[in-house]
């Protein structure tokens, strides 16, 4: 008899157990989720109307760069007709800024500084002094009498700037660390084909700094969408890099959660905390495989975070079964088979006792940890997380179901497995540790043997069985829930109906080759909690064909 579920939400809950003769385990894979890094700006479009009295229009956000300006979203203006600007709030007369400083940095590069000399008590005088002193930004007086700063100079059009901490800021109408947030139109450009006219509506598209809300999980259906959000793929822009691998191998829906670059820049401790925060964000999403684009080390705490997450989310009460696929970074002799920072010590993080409640059968670790790929004609060398994203994409490829083994399946978008080269016996040692090995065969990247990090039983070691039984658990649970939860319990009639519905559904899973067979279906009303029915059955998995033995006898007569 199952324990009473009193106090929990209404619904069917599932447990997957193993018996000596019947191996069962979990995951259903349709959606891949990435954790990684990307650009710190976001593309934003905004509808504006050209001011009739000023040559600048305020934007809703601070600006990183202007990427396009258009009238009625049709005409694109040459960059010479507009610039990114910031309008001050001081009006006309200002407090004397003699000996005070004003500082501006364009695009995070070299800071320009001017120290006022002599009495300066008007915006006009301040603008004249600053415009003569600065080379990468220009200054002018607005119609309303405020200071306007805007980007000028060859090669700088469209770039943004920051008004840094300066002692003259307040007098000139600026706060410290103020980013540009306006679009200045060149008053000399009056042709309606190249600039909007006074009071004319237009659309501007620009890059703005990302805020906390932009570092939350987002769903994508194509690589172009990911690149637009996170930037071109590179060895450091790992979300777009992972998306190329996942989509290129068959993923159709991808979640991305960007790590906050501010936290990442602070150090290893803050980066780990940000990874944990990303995993927490994914707790509410319906995903099936998490791929971290941050390479594993033999750091116990980081490895444990992934294991804790997939175990918690796959638990009876959470009902969001999932796996994690992780990659290492093997540069030359890094992560050897023995010694410090070794595969042995790395995989030891997933060697957990069954009593711990952690399920290392939900972890896959791929090797090797150094590969070459190509993005827009540029060769990129990256770590094993690219293989992890590619494998995840292949596992959710619509050409396969959950029970299809990944052993000997091909991976695309990979040009070369760089380092380290290993012998057949060394690869076998790694497989025994719980690592999934990729290798080149005839110029094609193959999954040599797909395994989880748990080799204690067939059900735990084979990802296809884990995946298939997650699907069984989820779909049986949802089918029974939709039909029976909220209905009347009518003694034997309900018992018979639940057993018949379970059998019908399991028969379909057998026909679909998700399980091999089933037996011993029983539905019983819980003797402690009469509002609860306990459903049990046994199922046999569809086993992967992994080995064959050919006995050859030589006859000479």
C-alpha cells in the first residue's frame, strides 16, 4: 500500500521502482534547456514621434547602440543623420564649475576628462568648453537651453556613452554614471527621405543594457532567435553556441537562461551561485534535458547542484522528470584518467548511495572535452559542453522516440574532436566510470556508447530506459488524472475502471515500442486514506541492442 498523500494537491503521483527481474527507471525528452553566457545588451524597438521643438527624442531605456532607425518601419536613415545622445536637466544658468571635472566614456573605452578653468556659469559657456576639449563626443545647447551630449567622430556613429562620476555633473544637469538615452537628429538633414520631419512618427531599434528580467528563461524555436537575443556564437557566447549544436541535431524547442555577466565577472563563487539561481528558475519550466554550457570540473559543489536539481524535479511530488547532460573542458592533459582533476574524481561526485535520494541515472557526462565547430565560416574551438548540447538535440530529435538508444547515433555541426586522443581501453575505462564517449568514424562523429553516471543496474545505466519510463510515468499519470480525479469513488466499479484504463494506455505504449510488455495491473483504494487509489503494475523495458558475440569455428576437413 502506498503512503497516504493527504495534504497534497489533487492528482496522480508516480513512483518508479526496480525489481530483480524487471528494470524500471525515468525521463521524457522533448525540450532542451541551456544554461550559459551571452551578450549583456538586448535589442529593443520603440515607436517615437520627432519632437517639434528639440532635435532629440527621449528613449524609454538607456542605450548601448542604435542598430536601425526607420520611418513607418520602412526607410532606414544613414547614420550621419542621427546620433545617440543624453539631454541634461540644467536650464541656462548654472553654478560656477571652475576647477570641476566632467568625464565621458564612449563604448566602455578610454575615458575623456575636462577640468573647467575660469568662471563658467552658463550652459552655453560649458558646452563651448567641453565641445572644444572632447574628441569622441560633441556638445550643443538644446532649444530649451539644456546641454546635449551626443556621439560624433569617424566610426563612432551609433555608439553609446556614459557620463562618469565628475564633480561638474550636477551643475550641468547630469547624474553620475548616466547612460545615453536619447536619439539626436542632425538639424542639417532636412530631406524627408533621410530623416523624419517635425511631429512625424518613426520607429527606432536599439541595443539597451539588459536588466534582471532579461536573465530569466526564454523559449526559442530557431537559432536566429537565439542569436538575436544573445549575440553571435563564440567560445565565450556559449548560449548561441549551444543552440547551434542543439538545433543542428534536431531540437525544435529550446529554452535558454543566461547567466548574469555582472555576477559571473565577480569570481568563481558568484558564478556558481548564479548557476544555482538558473537551475532554480528552471524548476517551474516544463523541460526534459538541462545542458550546462559551463564545463564541469571535479568541484563537488557544482556537480552536486546539477544532481540535486534533476533529482528534486524528478521526485514524486514535483512531477517534472528531467535529465542533465554535462561536458568537461579537456585542454591537453587536463582531466586525465587518474590523478588530480581526473575523470575518476569528477565522476565520483555522481557515485551516490541509493539511500541518498539522489538519482545519478539522470546525469550524463560526455567526453572528449575539446572540439572544433564552425559558425558563419569561423572555426571555433570549444569544450565538451558543445557535445552535450548536440547530444541533447539528438535525443529530442523527432526521428527518435524516448526508447531509442543513442549508442552509435551520429552528431552533426562538429568538425573535429580535438583533444585528448584515447586508446580503446582508455575509452572503455571512461565508459565504466559513467562517461558517454564520442568518437570519429569515417569522418562522422558517433556516440560510441550512451550511458548515464549510474552503472548499478541496466535500468539506471541505459539513458533510453530512463527516458522511456519517464514518459510512461508522466503519460499514465496524466491520463488517469484527467479521467478520474474529481470523480466519485464507487467501490469495485472505480477499481475496475482504473485498471481497465491503465491497461488500455499501457497497451498503446507497447504498440508504440516505448515498453516491451506489462503485467500485474492492480488498482486498490488506500486503506488509510479512502480518497486515494493506489495503482501498481510491472513493465519490461525495450532493451538497447549493445553487444553481440560471433563464435567462429574453423573446419579443415
